[in-house]
């Protein structure tokens, strides 16, 4: 299956560093940053990261789409599956900066306070106050 | 001898046991319905010869937790671990009693930072809820529940998906007709810094959009993603004194506490579900 695909699968050789540089011999595969920058957007677009009509509401007649597996993305982009996995995992965590966490705290405080004060008729409108934390 | 077993009675006994031990919802789904899922997230990838998929839902936050003015309460108590323990107990019961394989699917993260199984799809296939605009599977009575899935070679009769979806609720259809939004989308709009988008047409959800990355950062706020983000900031800070302020500061400290408290799924954002009318009765007491 996909987990057994041979190393070096794909055609992105220009971005590949040597197996030693890539950490393969140590069992700790780190994607090349240039390869990451080159394919980050393309890989994310094929995953579940930002979903448009990837959902169970749609009929299973071909209308319903799903995010691709890393093996399927590797095939489509001609990359090594392990590079695809690393690009995806890094990119998913790299999508929003740390400031997003501060915004998240303010959002939750404001949303909960608004709802507790007035229910659905008083939902948070997207202008969070300074965080309480 | 196994051919003589009464599968209906066995199923009834297993599900009743799960309910007595805390499951609000206990159903059986056909694992074959998940064969169109992404490779690697299919039941047959985890257990060869799987015949049935038992889905248990429960351990929702308590009403008082929903009502607490301190969001930090919900950020801390929302966890799947009670359902995980129940699932393990049911799996052990099946293997010990009937001699069939039973695997409680790990709720933790697989090697590629993915789930072991599409839990939502499993719950929907079993009728342990239906999909929602907000994202979580919703039980018509209880709303949001934590899930656990037991895959087994025991050939139990399946329940199948719910005939009537919990989402969109009638109140949401009404709100959509009036305002062009729903409670969950209004509180977390994808086009205005949130995670959720979509439309309702003739009572059905269409054109759903979902920003999984932002949602994860909120749900796992003080957890692995937050830890990684803060650590990156600390490692990139050349001033040792400032670095210390980051590493010993409140965000990093709370994140470390949160990570080390729990080895299973932990939810830290509930605002779309707080506004959701499905299961409201369970969240409001006197």
C-alpha cells in the first residue's frame, strides 16, 4: 500500500538533498525548506485543511469530495510521499501565526460572554474586547 | 457453535452494557460504508476482517460547565478519555465473552498527524448522530457528544444512518431564511476570522466551507499546536531575557500543563456548539 512506496518516488529531484542531509539514515525525515516553500500551497489545497464541499451532507454519487491522502498527493505532484507528509504536517501548523492564539482567547471569552448574556439573539459579532486572561 | 449465536441478543447486550456504563448513544454501523474514505482512515486498515463498527457517544460537558462564565472550565474538562475507557472495556468484553477480535480505535494521533479513523464518518454510518454545519456529529437529543469506535470481527446486525438529520435544526432554517446565517456560522464566520461557512437550501446544507487549521488552533489552543508556535517563537528569540519571558510566561506554562494532563483528545473551543439549538435541553437546568 502507500506506506510501502519506494523512497525517492517522484520527480522533484531538483529540490531533493542527499539522504544523509534529509535525515533518512537516522529515521528522522525533515523536509527541505525550499521544497516546503515550493509545494506548501499546492499540498494544502489537496488536503482537508480548507474544506469546500468536503462533507457528509452531499450525496455519495461523485459530488462528495474528500481530501486526498498523502500517497495520492505524492502521485499527483510527483513528490516523495514522506516529503508530502512533512509538508502537510508543517503547513497545517504553520497556517496561522502565534498571534492567532491570542485572538482565539479573546474570541472565546467574547463569544461565551455574549451567549450567556443573551443567547442566540445576542451572539458575538466579531469585535472582541481585550482578553481577560 | 458460533453459528447458533443470537446476534440480535448479543448486540442488545453489548449496547445495553455500554449504556449502563455511561454511553448516551450506542449504535452499530457497517464498516463497509467507510471504504470510500481516504486510504489509511478505513476500518479495514486497522482490523483485518472487521465486520461491525460499534459507535458510542457520551461524556458531553455537564450543564454547569456550559453555563460557567469562565471559558477556561470548558477548555479544561472537555475530553474524550471517559469514552475511550468505556470503549476499551466493551472491546475487552467482546474478546473475553465471544472470542472475536475487538479493537477500540485510538483517539490519539496517528504517525502522520492524522486520526486513526474518520470518527465522524463512523458515527454517521452507525446513526450515532448526523453531520453538522458546525463540524461535530450531532445526536438529535443530546447534541454534541464525545465518541469512541470499537471495530470487531463479531458480525452484529447494523443500525445504519439516521433517517432524519439533526442539522439544520428548524430554528436554524428559520434564522437562515431571515438573516442568511445560522447560530454557528454567525458566531464563527469563515469570512470574518472564523471557521464555518455554508448555505441552507430547501432545508439542506450546501456549499459548506470549513477552515480546519484555524479550528484546530482554537480547539487545541493550549495544546500541541500552541506549544509548537510558542516554542518556535522562543527558539527564534535571540535575547535570552526575552526568551525566558516566553518560556516561563502564562501561555507557555498553561500549554505545558494542558499537554501533560491528558494523552487523549481534548477540546478547548465550544462556541459553535454553545450556540447550536440541538441538545440545548441538556445544557440548561435551573
